[in-house]
């Protein structure tokens, strides 16, 4: 009588090749066989992910005997011709300069779906793309561009440890649907980018280095250099010229800490300044059916990056401020002040005005940092997707202006009555906190102007479709018009 404990719990499971038999028993009989041409790192990671997703995988290699040890046991490694013949969908995982070596497989690949996963060495602006070149080499096959934005590490570790979206494009909707199904089964999210003519844009995606961050980061660095040099002249050069005593020890912390809040406040004001420009431009035009200038369009789309740069400077400023008492120079100053007070016979140096100024100054700074943290968190896609449009705009607009108000109050309280002291104007230069208040105050005044009932009502009507002019005249692009339309009416 056979031992009951020796019977496998899952039918079809055995010690030798059990996992493969289990996948074969559970998989859909209509599941296509996947072929991979190439044996590089990407090919090996792709084969592992496809096997884990329940597909039968065959890899085509120029030297199968040497490459068989690189792949899991469930993967069949054969010649390129055998792989092209057996497979229903073929991933072309070879470098684009070697695509021409696959021409001998044209008859075996006719009528099949080819997935081009290659990338160029750099950004290709002129074309043709690698996928279009592959389509010209195999006119009887259906080429789909995709999976080029995934790394071998992402494929091996799975979508939970990397990006999930996979842009796809191709001329055959049936072939794209087949690749989309494979993509879904692997745990990724396919994004249809249209026809194969969009493959050049898809191939350029992995080569972009923070394209939407360049202007905000450059602006942040320029502002930091300006305020650092400005504070360096006031805090280091002026004492050296006036008294002959160098204060270069202030350069690493004090001068940096005086520059960071200035940059943070200006960058935060730059987040809401383009919105004011857009509102006043619409009021001037009397319609919302005209395109903004290109510079304003780019500025409006980069507001998130400006805000995150402001948040970075604000957090760094908070860390620097907490580190100020840890310096030896600060301890020396405190001990010298205490010694001078004892020597002068001063028993109580309490100053109500300075105490209140510091308490309010720190409190406003903490509130501003808290609101900036909320803005930064809600700008994350995973958090923003949980909010409806009204909630998102309330946080980013209303609470954003509250953050600007508290940050401006933080700077005003820091200045207190120091802005009226002649000693604060070395080389006749105003303090940095006076300069930094110009742009935020301008933004806040513009916001208050838009809140006036007469202005707010007119702007609301314009954004609801009201127009000052009811005449319509279409013109060709380039005839001093925008988008081919001059005055749009409700006709």
C-alpha cells in the first residue's frame, strides 16, 4: 500500500522539474511561447521574470552550449533559428548595431510580433529610431517598441522594487495588445504611446537627466551663490576691512545658514508668481482661449520642482540652525559674554523684546517648515492620487500661500527693528533679509489684488468661458495669432 505522506500535495509536482510541470498544468493553453534573441544581462533577467510569470521561454544564442549555464533550468537555450521558429513573440535583446545580423531569420519571424528593447547610445533627435530600423529590416513582422525603460535589475527584482510603467508603441493594435498582456502578467503597467513613429521619443526617455529639474536647480544654485557672496561680503569682508580681524570661520556654517533661508523664500515665491502672471494676462486679454507665452508655460509646469527645491533649502536651514550651538565658536562667545557681564557687575541680562522676537521668530519658522513639508508630501504621486482635485488645490494653493505668509513673517520677525539700524548696512548694502522680502511681498500683494471682489468676479467669469469679444476670426498660424485662432467667441 503506497505511503500517503509521499503523495504530492499539488497534482503534477515531482522532484525533478516539478515547478515546470506545475506551471504547465496551471498555465493557459493559449499562452504564447516567448523567444528572446540575445544572452546578455537584460536577456537573462527578462527570462527569469517571464518564467516566474508562467511563460515558456526559449532563448536564441549564437553559441547555445556556452550560454545554457547562464539561464534557469526552465529556460530552453537553442540556436537563434530554432528560437525564432518556436516562439510566438520574440524579444530582440541585441544591440541595435547588430540588428542586421538577424536578417537570416526573416522567414522564421514573418508574421510574428517583435519587441525591440534596445536603446541608443545617446539622445537621438533626428531619427530614425532603432525600432523603425528594425521594422524596415523585417517588413513582414509586427514590431513593438517597449521594455527599453526597464533595467535588468528592475526585471530581476520585480515591479515592487522599481518603476512599474512600461511605454509601448507599435503600428499593429493586435501586436500591442499581446505585448500589453505579457506586460500585465509580469506585474508592470503598459502605457500606450501610439504608433511606431513615437518610438524615437520612447527610446530617448532613458537618456533624459531630470529634464524638468534643470531650470529650478539652476535657479536655486544661482540664488545660493548670489546670497552666499552677498553675506560673505557683509559678515567676513566688512569686519576684515573695518577692524582688521578676520572672521573666515563663519564661511562653512554661519554664511551658509544665512543664505539658505533666503534661497528657500525666493524659490517659494517663484512657485506662485507665474500663477499671478497668468491671472493678470487673462484679465488683460479678456479670454482664456489664448495660449500663454512659452516661457510662462514652462514656468507653470515647473512649479512643483521650484517648491521641492524650496523645501530642500528650508530643511537644510533647519538642520544648520539646530547645529549652531554645537560649534566651539558659539561656546566661546557665550562664555566671553558671561565673563563680561560678571566683570561689569550685570546681574540680569534679560531683554523682553529680544526674548519675544526669538520666540515668535522660531515659532513662525516651525510653522512655515511644517506647511512646506505638507506641500512636499502631497506633491508625491502616491499621495496626490488619493486626493480629489479640490483637496489637492486647497493644499497646494491655499495652504501654499499660508506657507509663504508664515515664511515671510519668519523673515520679518528676524529683521524686527534691525532694518533701521545703520550698523546693518555695511558698504551701504542692505541686509539680506531686506532684499529677500521684495519678491514675496510682491507676490502676496498681487494675491490680495486678485481677491478683490471686482477682480475675482471678472477672473471667475473668464475662467468659466466668458469673453470680452464675441467676434471670431480664424487665421493661419504665423499671422500674428496664437494656435491659429485670434478672437474666440461662443459661436
